[in-house]
C-alpha cells in the first residue's frame, strides 16, 4: 500500500549578506633627522559614524606599545600619556582623515605607528605606518700638515660621523696623484644604529705632490641634494666680499690667523671686509668662514703691502659638510647618482712645509 504525501508549498529563504570592505590607508614614511614628516592615515568606503581616532606607537624611545594621541568626535584632539608639541593633528574628523604632522623628528621617533578608527556600530579599523630615519653625517676634513720626508704618513683625513645608513667616503685627485697616494678607510658602529666612517689619505710627503688638489667625496642619502655656491671676490677700494648661495642663509665671519683683526685698519659690513689704510699692520692671513646648519666653508686671503700698495693672494681653503660647491677657490664636484653626493675639497698646497717653517692656523 502506498501513501502519497502532497507538499503544498516549500519556501526557501536565502539571506544575502553584503559585506563592505573598509579601506584604511597609511604608508611607509622615510625622513631625515631634524625635518618635518607627515604620518598619513585615512579611512574610506564607509558611511558609519566615526566616534574617535587613536594613535599608538612602538619606537626606539617608546619600545612598549604606547597610546599617545586621540581625536574624539565630541572633544577634539588631545594627548594621552604625556604632551609632545612636535605632534599636530592636520586631518579632519568629518573627512575621516587622521593624519599627524611630526616636527623636528629624531632617531628615537623611529618605529611603528598605528592609526585606529573607531566606527559605530562595527568597531575598530587600523593601519600601521612604519617611520624610518636617515641621519646625515657630521663631516670633518683635516689637513695633517706633514713635513717633507721619505716615509708614508697621513696627508689628510675625512670623517663622516654618525651617519645612518653608513656614508661612503672616497677621494678624487683627477689622476694627478695616481700611484702616489692611497686611501685607508675604517668604520665604527654605534649603539644607536649610526656609523662613523673615517678615511685617511696616505702618501710620502715629497715636493712632487706638493700643491696638488684632492677632494674628499661623501655620499649619503641623508644629505641634501641642493647645489650651493660660495666664492670670494675682490671689489673696489681694497674691499673683499665673501659671497654665498646657501639654504638656510649662511652666517659670515672674518678673522685673522694668530692675531685679532686690526680694528682701526679694516671695516666689516656683513660679508664685506674693507681695508681702510695702507699700513703694514694689515699684513697677515685672513679667513672668511660661511656657516649654516649643514656645514662650513673657509677661504683664505693673504694680505701684504709692497711700496704702499696692497697686494693679496687667495689661498685655497676647505669646505666641510654639504653647504657649498665651487668653494672660494676650492673645486667642488657634485656627483649625479641615486644618492646626494657632496664633495669637499682639501688642498695640499701649503700643507707640506719644510722642517722649521711655521704654518698658518686653519
């Protein structure tokens, strides 16, 4: 016997869920120590109510996860766990933009920053922004002032101190000293992740290499790429102008080697040195120094009176750090590569002296 079952109606209900992909954008950020950097953070693809934006960090200075900044929909931006005026909220809550500006960034700020958006009713959405720091080297060029001899000695030393990543230090001499000098380079690693690179130029101090020019070339992605110029010109009425093209503007100072400036014999007006008399008291080695936060450059002017007439010689000086190319008379080369290459010219002229001779102060 068969029993028939009649199904009058079968209702199948399928519920389709629509998932919205919220997008939180940030990015990798690289900055040079001392500069201003933007930590970008923006939320898109949502119409939900934004109640707050929070910032966290794990950095060299704050190795534990640290809540340090929040922006509330009803209270505005405010610091958490301490105040740091270098951070400034530059976003817009209505546009769901939580970006921060960090001024005077330093190595201790390097690390991982997290930007967190809190939405109602779905909850939190976050992105991470790695901040990497480049540290420009402090550069020093030292002329060893050797005396004539027959043994290999250091002629000059070029030091790129505290760079991150390590700076590359090389020497160039336009092949005029090929086979007569050699470079010896060593590096010192520091606990804070920076490196000091020291390169010494070695050679036998002979008359043959006297008055030859060499250049120390320091290459680092942390150095500015702008080209800058400095030179000295002789004007009318026995005046000399120390001219620079530097950013920020360089401060100019004039000094005289081994003695003070003859105040009654010269007039200083900014970068200009004017000789106002024909006295032998003017005789001496004068130095013009141009300085800004990126470094210094020196030029030398030797003044001597002959039969009441002012005679002068321009003596090549040295440039330190990244401020100038062209120098006073120092020939500076900018290398074009993926990194900013900055050159420092060191003149051997007048640096190799005979025993017993005195050298001017540098």
